[in-house]
C-alpha cells in the first residue's frame, strides 16, 4: 500500500501527460496511506514515509500558490518539484533520527543504539547527497531522479539487513563469566 501513491502518480503522469491529475492522484492516495500510518494499520518504511508526505503536500501547495495569485512562487516550486522529493525524504529522516528510537532506518525490534546512530548518519549523508544531486543535475530527468532513488533504497536495504542480522546474533558473554 505504501507505494500505491507513487505508482498512481507515475501511471497517471505517463498515461495522461497531466502533472496536475497525477499530482492529485498521488496526493489522494498519500492521504489514505498517511491515515493508515496514523491509525497504526500500516507501519511506515522511512523512505516511503518521506515520499508519501511529499506527495501529500506538493500538489496542494503548488495549487494554493497559483490560487493566491503567487504565480512566480508557484512556477519556481513547480520547476523544482521533482528534486524536492529528496529534500522531503531527508527532512523526514532527520526528524525520525531525532524523535524515534528506531531512527531513520525505522526497523522495529532493533535496539542497538550505536548501530541506529551509525545508520542515521549514513542515511542522512546519502539523502543529503541525493538532494544535492537532484537539485543540481537537471540535464537528464531519468538520471536526476532514478539514480539517487536507487542509491537511497539500496543503502536502506543494506543497513536494514545488517541491523536485523546484528540483532539476531547471539551476544558474547562478558569476560570472566563462567560457562553454563
């Protein structure tokens, strides 16, 4: 369900060539997904949380700017709308790193705070690099968005696998502990 807003956005965008329709489709499904998060029916993946919050907010914000006759601001936001997705992921990750015990990685039942801090630093670094890349590299839309997104998901997956593996490994007994 978490990826439904993104898929709806892409499907409508590719079939209708209307960013407005695609944006509202993504925003509507993102609203449903965020309600499922709030009701704890769906546990958020940290990257999809950032994506869904972005989809929930970007189209209504652009539409509101145009409705308020702030066309220049709307045009600027519209120009940078796609790469700002990474800023949303970065912001969401930073907030999770500060307020959540599971941090940016957001993997339940992983209680190693040192590993969580290290994962936070790595994911924040990769998200920052993805944001800078997407905002500065605009000659090829596919590379601008796909390359950093693939890197983010691959990094998250590798860190999650390491955290899960680490949390299931038997812990060593302290030195001097007699065997059982």
